[in-house]
């Protein structure tokens, strides 16, 4: 990192970093409390991940820290290991290491191939989860269990709701949604809600649950030895965190690219995120990822380089060191209101607006991912969505494949009889999903002595298609049918021969045009002395 890279546009980067940190402060506190690890973990997660992802990451203006999806996974970990934070921080540490390992595999580029309905269903699911998880604290009740379980808990304990907590929640929501835009330019609504809500609570001595004590000073080393059994148990969750954080960060990178007309380095971004999460796990911080809203605010405030992310973290360190006593008085109901707004913002309205005009397949994928995200597992939901998208795409591609069979009449060289060839024409994507269609259509030509398989308009072939073609040719030859295959060029022909076609044909059975194939067939039958009758 050169001096020019770090200190170019000093004013814009300073202002962008400070503005982003003001936005990050209430979110870090809220995510920390929501995760079950406490507000301090949220703050140190924002500080550590934000700092090291900015320095070592692949997107200069990205602001990283605790996000909704990561917090949801951590919360499930806390539910599983409520009295053993060392296991949870070990999972965060391992997630960072996994991200670093992923950077060396080139897998980051695959983010471009995740179908949009999968992303949309995932984001809508995360938004709903965050909202459901805040229902209890919004009403002043104890929060416990999964999102669905919390709905039943809320109804069960309705008589115990805290009216002061509801008043604070409503005040915070009103500030967040109704503050004039002129004021929003100078002070983020979430920070305004946090300060006013806390002041109101303290002024009227409301008996509500608060964040509680935030330790002053620097964080302590939190990693410790765990049993092999615990390691086996948390490894899948660590991988889930790593994959989720990577997807979250890389999606934000794509947004930044489109806005700033730049190109991020996906592999380097995973290294930066991995270092940040590994160190966050070591020192008691919440896992984080690239945060879209904070990043966009950073850019819109004038940031153009990595210094903005460094400034963001330094500002938050000052909050921990000097403002912790005030932060400890923040009511949980106010944080719940802030997170409900986060959940509402995460929901993908862009797709919901046009969902009525989407294909049934896209709607099915989106709905499946959404439901599985809310009621089951985040990564499982994404995995199912990708697989379902692939299956539906294969089905559509199979329908688009055109396989035609017809006869072609040519007089033989002596002109005393006619030659009838069977031609199998394949047009479209020839792959595992459409192989059976091609094989079935070839049955219509079994009575011909020569068949030309025209592959010139095949858009793509996988190994399944190659083997299906080889099986079809072997079957036809088994019925004493002469087969000629037509490819576009010699390179494709060689590739197919090396991939498996050499088991049933040689280069003499291949032509590079239909005219050449018909010429070969005519010569073959003239040499053989046959006169084919239709």
C-alpha cells in the first residue's frame, strides 16, 4: 500500500470514515446485543473487522463490520453454547481462516453465478428473521429461541409486556421513519433515535432493560483450547459463517463496482475479511462482513480510499474508551427498533415489485430460499436455491433443445438409383438434461443404412452429452448403420474424440460440413455398391 493510495483525498476519506462510524455505532451495539455476546462484542467486531478488511481487502472504500446475516448465525451459536463464549469465538476465528483459504481457491468468482432469485429469497429471509428476533425486546420481553419460537413466546408472555419499553420503541421508530431529510443529512436517524431514546429513558427513570456495562479499555485474548468433539461440532458453523460472510462481502463489492466504476479484487477481499474475522475471534469481537449501507454512505460522503475504513475503526475505538458509561444505559427496546428498520431495509423490494411478472420457476426458487432461510438454515437455504435453480434451468434448456430427423435424397455416382440418408440435426444445449431426448429421437432412423449426425448448431456439450453421443453411435453401429458426425471445426472434433467418441468412431467418420458429410456417405455407398430405397 503506497502513501498515495492511503492519503489521496484526505478530507473526503476522513469525513467518509467518520460518517460511516456514526452509522455503524448503533448497529454494532444492536447486533452485539442481538447476537447474545453483548454490545462490547459488537463494537470490537466493527473495529477489528472494519480496520483489517479496509487495509488488506480488495475494495478500497468498503466498510466492514457486524451484519444481519452474520449476527443471525452467531445468535444460533450462542443458543447452542450459552455458557461457553470461548467456543463461539473459536468458531469466528475458524471462519476467518476458512475465508483466507477460500481466497486461494478462486471460488470468489463464483459469486457472479448465484441466481438473483436465490439472493432475493435469502435477503428477504434475513430481513424477516431480524424483525422476528426483535419482537420480544421491542415489547420489553426476554428474547430466546429461534425466530419462529419467539413468535409463540411473545404471545405466551403478552401480559408481561413493558409499556415503558413500548413507548421507547415507538419513539425510536417514529424518529427513524419521520425525521425530515434536511436533518438526516447531518445526523443519521439510527444515531438520533439511539441518543433521544436513551435520554428519554434516563430522564423519566423508565424501568427497562438496558445494554448493561461495557468494559472500558482494550479487549482481552479470548481463544482457548476446546475439545475435539466441540471442534467437530462448530466446524460446520464456522464454514457457514465463512461462506455467508464471503457472499455478503462480495455482493457489496459488486454494488461498489457499479457505483464507483471500479473493479474489486475478489480473492484479496476474502483475505482481508478472513484476517479481520480471525482477529475478531481472537479478541472477543463479533464476526463481520462488508456492510452495504455503511459502504454506500462512506462513498457518498466523499471517501475514495482505504483511509476511510481506518478512520471508521479509530472513531469507534474512541467510543469504547470514552463513551462506554453512556452506551451502557441504552435501552434494548431502542436497539430493537433500530434493528427492525435494518430488517425492513434488507428485504429485497426491487424483486418484490416485479415478482408478479417473473417466471414461475424464479418465484419457486425465491419462495423456497425465503422459507428455508426463516425456518431452517441459511447456507442450506442458499444451497437448495442454487441446486433448484440449476435443475429448473436444465429443464428449460432441455425444452429449448431442437432435435430433428429427416431424409436426404442424393443420386448415386452412376445416376441409376437414389441414395437416402437419415440426418439427425441437433440445435441447442446438449448436456446431461437433454441427452435422453437426443437418444430417443435417434430411434426414428434405425432403418437407414447411413445416418449423419449434425452437431454444428450445438451451443455447448458437457461430458454427459459426449458419452450419450458415443452410446447412440455405438447402438447405431451395432445395428450395422454407418454413422458420420459433423462438427464445426477440427478443434471441436479432436476434443470430442479425446473425450470419448474415439470408442465408437474414427476421424474418418467425421466431417466439418454437411456437404463433406454427404460426399463421404455417397462415396461409401458407391464403394459398397448399395442402392438405398426410401
